[in-house]
C-alpha cells in the first residue's frame, strides 16, 4: 500500500500540471506553451483535455525542413512545368496549438524555424519530452519560449482533473503585476539563477492569469507564488542562498514616514514577502533539477545523451540534404535534387533556344546528397590502482561499478573498459564491451598487490582512449588512485623518475582532449591526486569510501 508521504509529490505535481493547463488555456498566445516531461497516460490525458478547448496540430516527429517551412511541390511542379509552391506545416498550423512529440530529438535548425514562428505569435507550442536522461531535453530555443514545465512521470492519469477549461483571452485582458510584484518575481528569479528575461515575463503573465481565474482585479501574493512555482522553479540552476539571520534590522521609520496614515500602512501590507516567495519556489524545484544542480550540471539542448554527435553519410537520424556529388559513401538525395532543379527549368529551356525536348535539365549544382546525424557510443574507461594492501577492495568496487554501468549500457549506448596497473606495468583486463556476461567472466579473478606503476597505467589509458576517439567513440577516463606512483615505466623502483613520468603521462592526456576524472581513493585525501588531476585537466573527486554504487552514480552524473 502506498503511503500518504509517497503520494504527496504525485498530488503536488498533478495539481501544478492542472493549474498550468488552465493558465495556458486562458492565454495561450501570451504564455507560449507547455513543456511536458515524462511519457505516460497522465500526459496523454492532459493533452486530450487541452484538445477539448483549443485546436491542436501534431507536428510529425521526423519532419524535414522543406515540409516544416514550405517549398516546392514537386508533383505539381512536374505536372505544370513550372515551380509550384506548397505551404509548410508552420503556415498550416497558424492559430492552433502545435504538439511536438519526441521534442528532445528536434534538430537545432528546425527548432530555430519553430522559435521564429513562436516569436511572431503564429501559434502556441506543447513539447512532449520523452528523454531518458535528465539532461536530454528539447533545444533551449524552444524551452525558453514556453512558460510552463511539468513533470508528469509520477502523476496518475486520474489525477488530471476533468472539467471545462477557461475561454482564451488576450494578455492585455489580464490584471498586470505592479512594480512590487515584478520586483519580487525578479528577486526569486535571481535567487534561483534564472537569468532569462522571457522567464520573468512569463512569470508576470502567469501571475496575472492566476488572478484572472480567481476573479481578482489585482495580483496577490498567492498569484505571485503560483507563478514562481510553475514558471521559475523548473528553470532553477542554483539553490537560493540561506537567509542571513545576522543581518541588521531595518532602520526605524522617521517622523514623516510614521505619520503617513492608515492608507499608507495598508499599502505596505500588500507588498509581497520576497523571502516566502523564494522559499515556496525552492520547495517546488523538481527532484531531477535538484540532482542536476547538486551535480553542477546544466541542461543541454536537443538530447545530449551519452555520446557525442557527428555527421554520417550512411546511417543515423536523417538531416537536411546538402549540395554535393554522390560517391565516396555519399548517396544521392533524389527528391531534394529534383526540388533544387525544378525552379530553373523555364530559364534553362529558354537558354536551350528552340529545344523543346521533354524532361528535366539537371545540372551539377542541383545535385544533393543525403546526410545523417549519428551518435557515437560512450565508453567509460576505468584505470584502477591495483597495488598495495587495499588493492582487492578497490578492484572489487571497480568491478561492481562496471557491472552497474553495464546494466544500463543498452539504454545509454555505453560501453565499459577496465585497465589495472600493479607491479611493474599495466594490463587491459576488460576491452570495451557492453556485454554484462563477458564482463563478469573477465572480472571473475582480478590480480592485485605490488608496486604502483601509475605512469604506465595512465599511458595505457591515454592510448586506448585516443584509439577509441579516432574510431568515433566518446571515451571518459576514470582514474582510481591516490596519485603516488613509485614504479617507473622501465619497471625500476625509482620514485623520482616515476613522478616525472606520471606528470608527462598526465599532460599527454590533457593534450589529447580526452574527458577524465581522478577519483582519490586514499583514506585521507592528499595533494598528489589533486595535482595529478590538475596536470590532466580533469575533475578531481576525493572519495575515500568509493563504493560501487557511489562510483556508478558519479560516473552517471559526469557522463
């Protein structure tokens, strides 16, 4: 049986989503739209309810630029013998609310066209975000242009209340925020690290819409709190600074200020309590956003995912075709080639003089080739110090972290590799793989003990990481060490030479541009590991109790 405490976040998210829906339906043109994160029946119920009040147009998930913006109607042009224009989806959706599925996969170029139409007030937008990762989100150019962001993954469909939505009105019909209300919202925005002027404008409009729904002629503190909770909290990039209890009290009022009369005192009572608004907004920050703030990350647009993106001529997500010659792996984009050639047919026929032969005149400049966007797989490469008495514990935790990461490898398109260094050299224990069975078999018995050939371990990790990067992967080096190497590359026990070679290997990793993190596993953090991270230009994380679960969470946050 689900406890009331567990149900509380669900009810809060459902209530916020229901209120955001009513505010958006009241003023869709002014508030821009909604960003609905988390697939499921609750989101479907919310969209269905919105469709009962406004006209919806669903944008195809894999729409191309020509269909979105309009262009040549190829079939009509070939029949008429001249260029015939066709209206694009953006023109067809004028005055409607556009529903964009798989919004986290929208191309940046297409997002720019949609954003331009939004700025012109052509329509409002509902972003359906199915991103598996917290930072796999729609392009910022779109999320900045919609007022509300709702987390619906934990909301039950029956929690989306039924009922008629309000009739739409213009933004000018909403009660405006006074100067004190705008200053309070600006203070909340600053405290949460929200630096977008659009967000502040949306918050002011949302406060006015809340007052309008409540039948109030003026915006109250409750309306400001709702706006801060619905508009500003989901955009937070930092937590508010704690209140300064030692701050000096405000100066006593002067005689002139003290004799203003009851009207002035009543006006002062209407000034919103900024601290309470900030606390209310901070309490409403979604848990996923809190995790990102704690990890020091910000949202990246358009599905950052686990691996980097690159262009491909053969496979991946289709992109707009480009001018070019087929060959060398590039394939002809026939339809795009015909579209490029059709507008010039009348001119080319006139240039041919009396030539009236049927058919298209296609020149080299008309040729277009297909283009795709592929995402490389991410490879987490562990380089583990397997020397000394604590070797077995460190290797056991590294093995557990490898297994935890591989359990999610299919979803994140990730692979894992493991290098162990001990004795006089380094050894590749597990080549890059996403097979959990293969990893368990390879890691069943791990060697440990002996000296610390840190330079050899770093050199092998750098060589393997560079090779993976050349093959189109996105490697992340995770070095588990205390930073104190004592074995040189030639196997001799020379601490001074080992230190110089370790610094050289670390600088080589920095020069290669590989992403890296140094996990200081010594019982009490010392400066050697921090200095090693500085030479590598890597992030330094002191984790004396580096358990498998902790390592996997850290790697997931950095991935």
